[in-house]
């Protein structure tokens, strides 16, 4: 593997991990003040349907100016701004017309003055012209309150936002906080490949423990009851026919097909997929439609991350070469992966399932089966690893816990098969 994997904005290496090589721009250059004005006022404008629509429709077409830009950080900031405006404009009616926990219909035509510059900067970044996780909503959207401070979510703000609430900021900035630990994840892979496999696995385990501790801060950072104040705006087109029908028409684009892009989703994050690939867990994904959804999400990542994943898969761990110490670290790593996915599953139950009847995730996947599919894969792999370990004391210590984890998942899946499943009961089944 040839580190770093870089496009100038991101650089996958042991210094930056999955975060940008430097802080993203907080605001656009002065010549784009009309765009910046809309961005700054979005928390107010999302509640004013006609006013937002008029501002968007009357915004000058900046394609000539945008096409002259060469600075990757300006291009990224423009992409971020245009995707925020796109989501706000198209999803505003769905947000404003919520009834009984379900969203209303969105707008299905994006005007040319937005489409042309948006498609230009999207092509420069080699991403879809739709709000994404890396360049737009999360990793490329942080602002440090104290520039010399840490990546603790309490020191982070958002350059662009929809609701403007502390719940929105906390929700997405915890993701940035978590990714501030990704340099050590990359370092663990380098260490395993070049120096000592077991030391690399030990560092990966310790890093994932820290990642899980930071993940838990979500409960303080963002109130689950307020998630719907901004969730509608990170929805995608694909899988959301109730909102967008067959798709969205991009006026003034050479591509006249209806667009169906997936929405911004934490499933586009890179930490757990990296561990899945490196440790060989990906080989045990169930062969089903849900796994196809997971692999489809690979397209919604920067090209440098996609290339990193491809090379990593060609250099993944061979479980048959591990000694007993390596196998035990591998098992402990999978425990942390299970903890992460199980914690994410708890978020889905409390942030989404208790607050809305709309059963489609922001990425366009089915809410009640998406994460359990991946949890099942982790548990199956843990059983395989445990069978290869010869340390009886370790086995006896871990087998009861693994049995409990497996039982809880089976009980949850059975409850979720019911038409009128009890969300509270599903959550109580957590160990």
C-alpha cells in the first residue's frame, strides 16, 4: 500500500486519518457573498417556503466564476454550499408538511442556476452532485471555536447548517470528533504491515475503544427528540419515492435523466468499513440486498478513500497466519466493532424510530433491518475467531458474553418482524 492517498483536501495517512489536511474554509470568498448570505440565513429560511424559493431561483448563475476556481478548498466550500442549498430547496416542503411522523413531498426540479455550478464542482471532486458526508455535511464542515483547541465536539461548530440548533451541531460534530482518532487507525494498519502484526492489532483495538467512548458522547451532544428538526434535509432521493417520486430533474444539465442519489448518512463514514476490510470481516457479510446497499455506499466516498479501500482489501489480514495473541486481539477488535454498531443501532431506535413513522434511513435503506444485518456478520465472525483461539481462560471468559449478544440480536429481529413492533421493547432487549 502506498500512503498517502490524497486529493489535496483529504489525505488518508497516519497524520490526518480521514479528516481534511487542514481546517475547511468557514465562509466562501467575497465574490460569492450572495450564496453565503443564503447559507448564513438557512436556519431561518427553512421555515419560509416562498422566501427561500425566491432567493434560490433568483440567485445568479455563478458558473463562469466557479469554472475559474482551482483551489481545492474553495471548490470544496462551493460544493458544500451548493449541496446545502440544493437540499434546503428540494426538501423544504417535505420538512414543512410533516404529518403523523411522515414527511411531505419535496420539490422535484432543481433550477439551472444551481445545477450548472454544482455539477462543475462535483465533477472536480469526482462526487455526486448531492449533499454528502465527507466534503459537505460532516468532515468538511467543521469550524474550531478555538483554532488551537482539540477536536472535542464541544470545541466544534458547523460552517453550514440547516436548523442551526445545538442538537444539529452536536449530532454531526461528534462524527468529526470520532474521526480525529482515525490517524491511529491508519497507523495501526501500517504497523501491522511493516513492523509487528500483533502490535498493529493492539493499537487498532485501543483506538476503537477510544472511538467508542467518543461515540457515547452523542447522548449529551444531541437530544434524540430534536433530530427531526434537521433530519429531513439530509435525506436522499434514492429509496425515498414518497418524497421525490421517480427522481429529481436537474435543469440545464447535459444529463437529462431523473437523478436518484443516496442521502448523507453516517454509513458513509470510513472507520468501521476500514476495520471490516482489514480484519477480513467483510468476507462474512451476508449475501443479500442489505449488503448490496452497504457496498453501494462505497460510491459515496472520495475517490482517494475508494482507492484506499480497494488496496486495503488486497492487503487484508489473513486470519490463518495469526498466533494466539493475534487472534485474541482480533476478537477484541470485533467486540469493539459490535459495540459501535450496537451503539449506532441504539441511536437509530432513539433518534429515529421513536420520533417518526418514516421507515427509510437518510441513505435510502430500510431502517429496521439495515444495521442488524451488519451486527449479525460481526457476531458470526466472532464465533469463528473464538473457535480458533486455544487460550481456555479467554474462551471461558468470552463465550457467555458472545452468547448473550447473539441472543439479544435474535430477539430484536423477531420483535421487528411484527407489524406493530414495540420500539421500547426492542431497545430494552439491548444488553
